[in-house]
């Protein structure tokens, strides 16, 4: 995708002032949020699934959560996990600015690999992952378990700045991105696609 086309796609649905402020806070904290194009895809998925129960791995400053919440039906609840308390403080500020009811979010502080096993099997419509890249393959196993049939799991950054297509790149994050993409593709329970939005969004529906 050439630069003008990418710019058009990413700017197709402009962000409001609340999202822009949340994005700026995320950049300031060093937790770069999902791009506008990927965020729009999350909102679309939440709306298409009528997702009432969503898990987010990596709260960041709340950008991804705002997109997810805006696509979920009224009364839907987002459970978001992050190991950094300052990230969740920033996200709470974003939710307050957006007028999100406190009852619609459940923020859990801790390592996702410690928290996810405590969540209910088959109890969620959508799982979104944007956290420690080296742990993506392990998030996959937990995320699929959490999904109901027909639910969707999504991973941000799967193109990892173009490094995944360069065989000379063998750093742990890049290797993990390749591994999760391969595992999703080879899992007979999943129907996957990579969307070339932002840094790459891998999406897969659970069919069994």
C-alpha cells in the first residue's frame, strides 16, 4: 500500500477530541496505541458481533478500549488487563472524558498470563491483544479458550514494522509475531485474515 493510500485509509474516519487526547497520552507514556484504521476495525467487529463481553489484553491509555466500547451495545462490558497502573489511570481519564459509565469497564491490573486463566471459558465475544509481543503466542491459547463459537480474536502489530517479512530479523518480538500468525493460520478452529491496517491487524473467528 503506497503512502497516500495508507493515509487515506487511516484518516477515513477522523478521531474526535477525546480519542486524540487519549492517543497523545499513550504516546507520552510510551504505550503507542492502535492506529485509527485498526481502531475503526475494532469498532466494526464489536458492532458486527454485538459484543456484550470483550477482553482487552493491554489497556494502554484507553484508545483501543474507546473504539471497542463505541461499537458494543449499551450495557456491554469491557474487561481490560494491564500491568502498568499509570496506563490504567490514563485510560480511566479517557473513559471519563468520553462519558463511559463506570459499570461498562472492568480494569484489572496484573500480568495478562496470570489474569486470563481466571476468566470464564467461552464467556466472551471478542478478545483484542495489544501487549507484550513476545507473549502473543501464549495469549492466543488463552484467548481462544475464552471465546464463544463465532467469537473473534484480534492481534495488533502483526506486521511489526515490516520486520516479519524479513527473514534476517530474528529478535524475540519478530519471532513471536511470526509464530502467532502461523499458529492462527494452522488452527482448524479459526478462520483468519491479516488486515493491512496500521502495523497489521490479525483477526480470526472461532468456528468450533
